[in-house]
């Protein structure tokens, strides 16, 4: 028994052995994971690398050649603009796509991005000049077409280009990435036409021409803003790819200048993106409203013996409305009030519900169709009237801010007995650049009031009037009555 190993020592040896085995297993697992990660990196590097497949020299040569905008390119642009304008006018997506396939607008834009990426300032000037000529020709051509065409209504294709959102920023950016990558590879592909379709450079210019022709500046500004988005982000993506692929630069700039250029690029990017972000928010908000309104109609607006034969959901800045035409049995007013009470459940508390009822036995099919169309037209008229009322109310509030208290004349007579005549009212003021309404007070004093003391009194009156009328922009004109010649300005 004396030679027997104590159980405590056996346990210690066993723990040490288990710990060593666990450490070896962890080390082996780490080595295995590192090997897998290296293999994955090698696969990704092999599959995703584009540096070895790029051909900078021929890419630069090709883009510089496409930057030239004269001769055939000008006529091709004019023809493609006419085709795109016709497609937008008749609401034909296929015609619009066909016009974009032959558009030469990509050259100057990618030339701008390339020139910044390789510091070729002469190419940048050339690209900007070509782009300016192209934009001018495009706007002139589309404006002439829309002035001559008898189809003057805005199609859905036109309207779709007037409200650019954040999604258009991403479309332009990724489209530009695809374009420069396709153009920089050794083996050329047919990606460029696809980029022209995705980034849609021409339809915004045609829509801007429609805005000029029809004198609708909201169309022009919205569409031209979309074109600016596409132009800037195609150029930005070109700069990033050119820098990543290490294209040979024409001239080097110092570090401070490069930092300043990056700062300006970032500021410009934010300036262009922020408005589109707000527009995107409004589009999302409008979409959510439509979803809630449709859910409300589907789940709540039901009555036995009735069905919805027409519905209209309209959203504006001032009022949201849900209008329905119900055919069948007469719906009690209590039921309609119950539907209105449930609007808040769908977060539609600020929405108006309008219901028109058509009794199934009281009208023929043609009469019902006429009633439905009349209802639809009346809802649009009501919406226009609501908007007009809102604008007039805003104007009325503006007039009320300059309203004259009824007791003002009595107060003036008591406090300033030297006044002979008072004229106060709103005056239209314009410098032919801007127009405004100002409050004007004409004060005529008695002939014997033209003394130094009374001049001080007039200054005190001016201060008192501005405070009394709560209008620091009040314009006051003083004059002294003369028995022979009438008022004399002071």
C-alpha cells in the first residue's frame, strides 16, 4: 500500500492531460479556420478582382474619342431626342428605351469623370463644353417638339421624371459603375446600352423641354434635377473606378489640394442628395397612405347589399381624401359615421371620407356610369376648391396680421391733437423683381405744428405706431398742411 499513488496526484495529471488535449484541439481548429479564410479570400480575390482585367490605355483613348460632340454625334442626339420625346408624349416605354440605346450623351459625362480621375484638366474643359452643347441641343429639340405636337397632356412617362428620389441616386451611381467597368475591361461587352437605359439621361431632358414648352416650371425643375443627379453620380462613379484601377495620371497635385477637392466633392454630393432624400421620404409617406387607405376600404367599408363600384384615393399637401361610389341598398348615415370613426384606427385621422350612394333600382347602366364619372370629376373639383380655400385662408391671415384696430383713430386724436389727417392702409410695393404688400401710414399735421418740438413728437409717434400695430416694417410718411399749397412733405 505504501507504493500506491495518491488519488489527488492522479486527478492533477488527468486535468493537465485534458487541458493539453483541449489546447491542441483549439489550435488545430484555429489553423483550420485560418486556412478556410485564406481559401475564401483567394476565391474572392480571383472572382472579384478587376485590376488585372483592366485596359487603361484603350479605355482612356475610347472615352476621349466619345467626348467629341460634333458632326454625326449632334445629329444622332437630335434624332434620339425626337424619338424619346415622341415616346414620352404617347406614353410608350419601348420607344423611350429605343431612343436611349442610340443616345451619345454618355461620352461627355464619363469624360468628365475620367478627366478628374486622371487629373487631365484639358479633357475636363472639353467634356464640360461638349456636355453643355449636348444639353442645349437636347432642350431646344424637345422644346420645339412639344411646342408643335397636338398632344399636350402630360403622360405617365413624363410625370415619372418630375419627382426624383434617393432611389434615382443609387440607380445613377451603380449604373455609372457598370458603365466604366464595362468600358475599362480588355474584352469589351455590351453593358453600355444597358447603363443608358438604367440611368435614363435623355427622358429627363425631354421632360424638361416639355416643362419649357408648356410653361410648367415644376416639370422643368424636377426633370432637370433628375438629369443633374444622373450626370453627377455617373461622373462620381467613374472617378472612383478610375482611381481604384490606378489609371495613369496626367499631372500630380499636392496633398492639400487633393483634400480640398475631396471636401468639395463631398459637399456637392450632399447638396445633390439631400433634396432627393426629402422627395423620397414624401413618396414613401404617400405610398404608406395609399396602403392604409386601401386596407381601410377593404376591411371596414362594407355593407350588406352594397358594393364599391369606384374608389379614388387622393393625397395632397393640404388634405387627404378617400372617395367611394356605393351601389345597392341605402346605407344609413349612422353606418357612414361609424366608418369615419374608424379612420383613426388606420392612422388616417386627418383624412376625409366621401361616400356617394347609387340605389340599384333607380338608374340604368348608362346613367350609373354617368353618375360615377360625375362623382369622380366632382371629387377633383372639391380637392381643387379645398386647395384654393387653404391658399386664401393663408392670405387672409397675412392681411389680419396687418389689421388696423378700430380704436386706433381715437387713440391718435387723444394722444396727438396736432394731427389734422390720418390715412392708413396696405400698399402694393414692387421693384419689378419681387412684389410685396406693406402697411403705409400718411400723417398730415396742422400748419402750426412745424417746430423742433413737434418733429420730436413725430419720431415718438412713429415708434408708438409700430408697437401698436405690431409691425416693425410699417412705412410712415409725415407732411404738414399748408393753407395755400396743401401738404408739404417733412
